[in-house]
């Protein structure tokens, strides 16, 4: 990793209002040439591009609610302001219709638009820079064969001017294509290439620093996405039963893995978009992600056994002798669980309507209660008319206090330290939803 | 004993705290509009309202509903004076077997109280958790649109919805689709 001290001071100097300093001025690159007339598109390239776009989850950020695919307009809230997913349909005026393949490749690798303006790293070019020329060309071919849609991308409200993003790149953008590790299998390398490149998994699953860059030393140690915690995928994974490549494959394919989790929040989109992706690629990603957990297979197997034998059915509610407020909250939460949750969650996974065995669900073992609260409130609901894992939401049925008690109770089943300020988190999430 | 406020009236209920609301409505209060479908919150036949929001009464224990205003299809009107939602379903003939209809009406009612001008896309999205095995969704969606119009037209006059009479207990549950609308107050 390059030394970052000097760059930090450079950026801070700029942020402190010294943006006029000559040292901070970034040269504007000339516009990329216009695409040649009669662009020739190879169908195999388009098909490969479709797979990569699905793996990259591109449609999620580049499509607004109810909008045309890839026509942009989705608001992406960042700690630094809001930026909108851009129109990447081939519309000549509002999309990328006038972009050459070279301009597209430069955007993917360097984070510059056709006119040479910096793109905010909400567009994860720090990952896309790993893509091969061939795959960038395939994505270009795929996008340029979508339906052109006239849709202006709304202006961003970022607090940091684009000109300063050059300094951000100097500090955090490590350019260069993916380099395979010859000591690993072809499957592992394929998975690593996809996970670190197109899929940009660590964009959510790695914590970010104050300047919004991934903390490289905490790669896959767990991060944030749209109000959801994105769990650690390495040995710090909160799943009581350690993930295996097989379980990860099932999860990525179906959105649900027994003894682990059902996909919710932003991960639901990821799973849905992965549907058309070839099995081999999903397996490769699962195999690479499983390898992030450095514990030995034996260690992981034993941890899994301990978790399963230790996962007792939830104790009956016992409010007698509950001394502290926390004990009382747990007792009240147990009563809510018995009435509202047990009919599915204590039913056994194989039964019709049988839900996850909760003490093993990673939602209970995360460092924060936000995912659990959101799932209890809003349920897990596929888009209207689509099949998928289903849990009814309880926002209308449970008041904030009951929700908080329930989350406190469920956490108590894990044997991990209680979450701090569950009622506060419940209130914050309820307020966000209004 | 648990006190439940149903359709504007308090009821003292002698039931286990984890008894689902649906059982209490049907077995203790003889309000048979809400139906048992799946018992897992997956079909919507049991939908009622709590403080204006649609809930699956089959998976919500009564203990969590004390001091909340519960409203069932019987609270939308009576056979003699059906509320706008019920009238709309009758006028649109939006029922085949009728089993899902009370749940549909309650979820739609919750939507229209929140957004009286809900466009069709929102009506469809709101009703998507409620299943109709007869496949009469087109009429249901039309009925909800009609209910919205009726509610706007009848915003002021009495007799429209409100926490109406919830008088006699249900007699024999549902007989026909339209009769189902008011069966609880029959």
C-alpha cells in the first residue's frame, strides 16, 4: 500500500478552502473521440456483458424506482451528499450514446466521464479498474445495445467538488487489472476476479474511512449499505455456523441458506440480479468468498457443531424474578416472540412455512441491531408478483417498544453482549421510514 | 384479562396473551369477517387494521394490541348501511368465493386512509401480499379505485365507514361473496 500521509494533507488543504492553489488544479482531459458510425456489435460480447452487468448489479444504482432500466436517476445518499445513478443507456444526449469504447473504458478504470470530469467514487471504479479489456468491451457492447432512453440525470448535491476527487484518487485508487494468484485454483482466481472487480462486494462489506474509501487493512471486515449492516465475510463473519463454499453458493443462487440467513435489504437486489448468471461463476464467487475465512476447515467444522448443539430452542417467557430493565425487556420480548414469531420460526425449517432457526441466523449476531429491526418491521418481501423468500413485516402490528423488546430478546439467545441502545435504533429506523 | 378496542368498542377478553388476534376476533367476539387462510401471514385472508395499518391478524398475539384501535371489516359498515369500501366491492361485483375479500378490503382501506388518491400501481403494490385463489384481482383493483371515488364523494355525510355499528355478532359466517361484506354485523 502506498504511503498516504502526503496525499492526506493535500486533500485536507483543498478541503479547507485552498482549492485555488495551483497544486490542486487538475487538468481537464480532452473529450474522448466520438464512436465510429455503424458500431459493430458481436452477440457473444453482448451476452458476456449481460452476465457481467448482472454480477455488477449495475441496474440497481442506474435505475430509478419505476424508471426504465439503466436510465439512471436513483438517489445514492452518501455521507458527503447525494449523487444520482447516471443514465447509461445509449441515448446520445442524456446517456452514453456518444461515448466511444475508449471513453467507457476510461470511466471504468480512471473514474472520468467523457468530458474528463471526475466521477464520484460512488461509482465503484476502484473495483472496475480490475476488469480485463475484453470484459470492459463486453459491458460496453451490452450497454450500447440497450434501449436508448431520454432521461436527464439529476444534478448531484455533493458537498465535495468534483475537482477534489482527483486527490481522492491519488490516495485511494489503485489502478491495474486483476492479477491472478498462480498458487490458487482457476476457480478461485475466477471468483476473486469477479468478487474484487465487477461484483465489487467489498464496496459494502468493508468498512470505510472518513474520506469514504475502503479501509484496505480491514478488507471484508463488514461495512454499511443504505442503512443496513453488510456483514464481515472473513474470519470475523458473525454467522454462528461458519459459511462454506456450498452454503454461499446456495445463498447467492436462492437468497436463502439454512443455518445462516435469508437475503434482505440491498442484498435482495444483488441476489435477484444474479439469477441469470452462469452457475460456474456463482460457484467461483462462493469459493473465493469462503476462502476469505482463514480458519482451517477443521476449526470451522467444530465451530459449526458447537453453534448447532448450543442453539437451544428459545426458553419460555419468564418474567418472575426479572431484576433489571434488560431482563424485563427480554421477558417481554420472549412473550412477543411466542405469539408473533414462534409459529414459523420454531416450526422446523423443513416444514411448510418453516423459517430460519433464529439462534443461528446471522441477523442476531451482527454488531448492530439495524438489520434485525428492519427485517422485523418490513419483513422480507419480494417485489410484487415475484417469487422469493417471504416473511411478513410487523411494522403495523408491533409498536416501537415491542419491537425493541423483541430484538433485545433475540439477541439474548446468542450469548453475545447485548446491543447498545436498541430502542434508539428502533426510533431512528421508524423515523427514516416516515 | 386483556382489553381490546375493536371497531370502537372495548372488549374484555379472557385469552392467553399469545393467542393470535384472529382467534379472538372469531372465537371470542364472533367477528367472522377476517378469515383463517394459512396461519403464517402469507395469504392475507386474516387482514385487519390496527391504528390505521393493515396487519395479519393470524400472526399477531393479542397481548401486543392492548390500547390499539383494531378495525375489522365489520367496522366498515353494515348490511343495511355498507361503507364506501363495501359498496364499491358490491357494485364492482368484486368477489367470487369471497374468502379473501374482507382481507382485501381492510388492506385497501388502510391504503386509502393514508392516500385517498392512490394510483392503480400503488393499489396493486399494496394488495400484493393478499392472495385471491379465484383470480378475481382485476375486479378487486377496480373496486378499490371505485371505493376511493366513493370516499371522496361521501367525505362528509354520516353512515360512511367510521367506527360504525358493530352490533350483533356474526351469525353464520359468510354465505355469499357480497353477504360476506357485512356478515359480521348481520
